[in-house]
C-alpha cells in the first residue's frame, strides 16, 4: 500500500485534489482484473528470485476509467521495521509506433537541420470602436 499520498501519481491518474492514495494498493489502479493478478505475481516472483530491480508493462486506470499504458520500474527493500516495501517508478508509453508523415506531406519549414528559424513575434490586433448592433 502507498505509505503516503503522492500528488504527482494522483495527478497522473487525474484524481481530484481531495483524493488521497495513501493506504491504497498499487494494484488497485491496474486497469483489468486479470492484469492485476499477473502484476501481483510478477512482483512477488521477481523479488523472490533476485534482489535486483525489475520492470514490466501494464495498464493503469485513470479517474475516467480510461486505460493508460505504463512501464513500471520496481525494486524491493526492507524498511526500518524490517517489513518489505517496493519503490515504484512509472513511465507512460505507447505500444504502437508514432506514424510517419503521410506521403507527399511537407515537413515543417520552420525547423531545418535541428534548429528553429527565428521569426518575428506575432502581435494580436484589437478592434477599436463601437461593435455593430
């Protein structure tokens, strides 16, 4: 279970400002039941066989019940009271490659050889006078 509230993780899952994750199991946020069981088994078997860090892919559920694909990095450690804890890190990822430009599409002319062409700043013009009735 989360030993304290993590506002960055809560924001990542679009939880409201009054929602605390303290005391909730990490697996509570996994998208599907079968996946939840797989992740629990992976965590337990990985750390039982070695003391090295591990990584896995899974999907988390945000506050709108949408799936977020993440890579989870983890390592088990003993706390001061000799209970086992996990340190978890997350990285969002996309399983499918980002599509290339469609054939015949022109690349952005403002970016050439890795540098951006300097352009004068745009100025918004305001209308003056009485609006039409």
